[in-house]
C-alpha cells in the first residue's frame, strides 16, 4: 500500500514538473476589433482611440461567447484534470493562458482555430525634487487649477508589485473631496487579514494576478501576498512618482528631506499587481492585468516592467502576446508609458520596442548628494552619504573593522562588511569612526549600508566610513540615508589615500596587533543636496538604442527610446515590508534609481496633458511630449550621457538620440505643442506590414487584420521622429502634422544632418488653420558611407512662437 502511494505521488510530481504555462491566441476578433459576422453576436469593435463600453450587453455577451470557445477547445482536446486554464483574454487579444504539458501545447498548435502558442516567459522590474526640476508647480499645475486639481478625473493604471495603501502619499482624507468616476469600473480586493478594502477615494481599483506564477510553482503566499499588498516596495514607489499626493513630508531618521509629490497629484490610482518580490513576474499574468485594466477604463498605463528574452518561437520584437495586448490598449485610447530597460550604456539593450508604446529613458536630474571625509593630515576625500556630520571642530580616532574584532575566528563572517555588531570589541569602537570595506556583498545585496548603520549605532561609534578598494564595471553607488555620520568613498584612489594614511598612523606590534590608533578624521554634512547646472544627463544604466525589429538584433526603422525623464535617485513612497532595496527595509520612503522611476514620470505628465486635452489620442499625447522636449541642459550645452571610458571609469560623452530619443521632457511646453503627429491603429498596422522580415501571416495571427501596404516603408509611419536603418542612395519620407492650437499659424521648416548624409525638406513653409493637417517630405541622400549612424533634426518654427522638433537618425549604405 505504501509503495503504491509513493509511486502515485512521484508520478503526479513528474506531471506537474513537465507542465508549463502557454499563451494561446485564437481565430476570431477580440472585443476591441470584432465587427460582427458570428451568428447571434453584433459588432463590439471600437474606432481607433475609443474606449470599450464594458457595460454594454453586446460586449458582455460576446465576452462570454469567446470564453466558452476557449473552454470548448480545451475540453475537446484534453481530459478533464490534465490541464488548467488560467485566464481567458477577451478584450485586447482573443486567447487564453493554460498550464499544459509540452505535448498538449503541440496538440493545441495543430488544432483548427488556434493561431499561435507561445510558452510563457518572465518579466522583471526595471528598477521629491523632480516636480520642481520639471517646472510643474510654477508652469504646469497652475494651468489646471493648481496642484489640488492636477490630474483631476484621470485614472493611471500601474502593472507592478502592488501598493501599500496606508502610505500618506495615497491617503484621501484631508483632501478636497473626489467626485464620481463614471468611466472607471475597476474592482477593489480586500485585505485577507483585516477584511478592509485596498481602495479609498484616491486608490480606485486594486487587483492581483498570480495564476501563472502559481502554476509555475514560483508563488509563495507568505511573502508574495495573495492580494494587491506591495511585498516589494517597487509598486508603491512608481505609483507615488506618477500620482502621489502633493506636499507629503519626507522624514527619515529624524531628518527632513523635503516634501514629496507625484507628477499629477490629483490623479487616481488603479493597481494591477502582477510582479512579485523574488521572481519578478510572468507574461501571462501581466497580459491578464493589462487586459483587465483596459476593460476597467484606465486612461494611462504605467509599466516599469520589461520582458526577459522571449521564447525562441517569437521572432519579431513588435509581435508577441505582450506587445499585441498593448497595441489593443492603445487602440482603446489608453496611453502606455514603459521603462526602456536598465542594460545601458551598451547599444541595443532596450526592452521596449513598439511604436504604440512610449519608451522612457532615465536621466540624472540636478540634485546630487555629496559629502567629504577630512583626515588628520589635512587631506579632504570626496564621497557620498546622506548623513549628519560629526561634531564640528573635532577630529575622531579612525579604527579599522579588522583591527577591532573580538576574536579572529569571526573572519568567517567577513567582518570588514560591518554587518554584525557582535563580532566587534565595543570598547575599541565606541566614540570612534569605524572603517569598513565595501565588498561585492553590497553589490549583490547580501550586505547593506543600513546594516552598517545599525552596527555603528549598536557599538556607539561616532560614525563610519565605507571604503571601495576595487570596482566592477556597472557598479552603481547611491547615497543612503543614515541616522549616524557616515560616508562612502567611491573613488579607489581616494580610498588608497585613506588606507595609506591609516597604515602610516597606526602602530603595531610584531604580530600585527594594533598598539595605538593614531589616525584621525571627521565626516562632513551630507544632508544638503548640491544643485548642478550640468543636468539633465543620461544615466549610465539607461538602456540605449538603436531599436531592433527582431531577436537577431537587426535594426528597426523606428527610433527608441522615445523620451528622457528623471530616473536617478528619486525619492518616493516605500512599503515598510518591501525588500526590493535592502537599504530601505522597514522605511516609509526610498531614494532609488532605474528606468522604472523614469516611466511613471512620463505617465503622470501624460495625465496632465490628457486632463487639458481629453480628446487627444495616445499618439497625440506622445507627440506633444516628444516634439517639445529639450536637448539642451541647464547650462545651455547639448545633453551629455554617462558612458564607460577605455579604462572602465564613468565619463561623460555627447549624447545622441539613441540615448535620449527626442530629448528630456518639458511638461509646460507639452501642454501647448502647436502641432502634433497623430497616428492610429491602421497606421501601426501599416508600420508592421511594411517592416521587412515580418510576415503578413504573423501580423494576422496577432491582429486579425489583412495587411495594407499603402505606407510603402516603415520610415513613413507618422512618428514624431525619423529613423532609416538602411539608407541607400536617396530616400524620401513623409510626415503629416495637425494644428492643435486655437489660431492659424505659419511654420518654416528647416533640417540639418551630419555631413555624411544630405537632408532637404519640402515645402520650406506652410500655413495651417486650427484643426487643419498638412503633409511635408524629408529627403535624405548618402554622401559618404561611414559605417555609423548620422544624427540630425527637422525643426518647424511657428510664427506664433511654437517650436516643433523631430530627431533624425540614418545609416548610409553603398548601393
């Protein structure tokens, strides 16, 4: 009996291991594009940029019909209990996610009515002061009625790691009462422990999606929370950047770091949790979250998430269940901002590719936190540390962690990391400055500055110094708030100066044991930021173009990223039980970096544009943001980008559109762009159909639409940028502009390009009445083949002060 049971258990485990999650797309249109034709079901399709009417009985009936078809094909092909359907996708794509064996997936692939079967793959997170840096309080919020109206009635959906609803950034009390939101119909889950809703009048929707994670065996309800509760910190941070309340006091360790605000502090927040703290997330869950968000009626989607390398069956960057679902979202009038990725500064590291998405790169803004260590020999060593100073006019004794151990056997804990106070001699540390080593453990997250602070406090140290003795390429040093004086010396040469001074000043006996500590030092004030005019700059980690059209990394005729926004050292709300950043465990705010932080800046600013221009399409909002952006920094120079030098040191180089897209966002100009480059669903299809290498069959699989080749070349897609990846001889591209100002305006059109490519525009000027559209052409000719991209721009200068700029990139080839 026991033996039989054992065999049975093992066989079940083997079946479970063999099964995987697959995303299946089906014949027949989803709700957003169904034009009728199925017996008994009337059309539910929307025009481009039109919201789905989910309250319609037609929509409800057709949704049930699609779900029945999904259930039917699974029931016909497989025995009950041998598979599990996780989701039915009905609104933006027609398909489902199921947990099946590879053999069952192959059966589905051959089944009539099935168009594609994709193995699920993982996604990852692309992990105060910025409203002032962007000019929102003075130039933007007043135009919408002040900060207490900025983003009114706009709903921003966040597909992220959830939210910490008790944070003051998301509170709805002590605010002007919120009115009803008839267009939003999202659900609010309850906290399973307290039975309280995750929603208030600020948070209007809160749901979680984890069926694929559970099926994959990755979900742990104890730490991942089977609710919208943020178990990570990332989701609360991104939501607060875009739509957090204005004027939230930012205090840590008893010190004031200013007041935090979202870009659109009056906007509502809708939470669609599909990311989890240990494993990230799965595309099947993310697609379900996006599908639900659009069904519920969000206006903006903020995605600080990017897919890992997709399955080998996916050839095209633009066509997979993730990007196809986002195409449906944009067709339904939803603006989508997505983080570019954190693979910089190397080329072709983007994880956001498609023309319907606004891809956001990360900038360093003008605020830097610096500090210094003054040695007893008078040398001053620069470093970073968000900490108070040691007492003024006083030097303290420096003691190295390796010289103040209780027992040499403690070395198994790597004591130089200063993570465990119990291994040190408190008498030798108390009242002195403790010197610690910044090892690789800090880079991988097994050691944290927060624990160094705790060690220093426990031992009664006057302060601490973290010394970097060697640097791996890509190591990112961020200042961390500290309750005790502390500094991180990141420059290896400065670290050597400190070590040399300590060794010369410290006397030892013949065994190496210290006889007397004579090195002295003091730590400066690191709490006050220094404002730099050289901002903005492109952050080192921000992913770079050129954009790619397939996973052989062939260049696409579309510029990415689209735009640059602050993404370095951003203060925002945090979840006290969040673990995404070990230095902020238990805290209410965090200061972190990533294109994850840049995307919600654009989502919040897009909400302000949408509030002022509610009828604008997602493409119109994207155009307004891009054509009014700036390529000049605060000092009046061309933007620079962080890059590695030949010695792997971080240096600054002249930035290009592959670093910043159109430029750094300028919110006040985006509210009044003068002209827009509009595009809709048919234009996106035209881009796909004319892109070489994408088959019409593949396009039809994901869009249920036959190809139209009127666009002739993907460079003719009406983007607010121009990219030609294979320019041979002469090529002419066209663009169509629409006057969205309230008055007639005459524009002069000029263009310039680097010398290897000649550029001309026609006509040189045009006059547009309000609401009128005109087409102009840009002709490029190869003068010489350099083997590298040439950069330039087209400028449209209006007689009433509007300035519109398009970046141009082209790579010349021989005939």
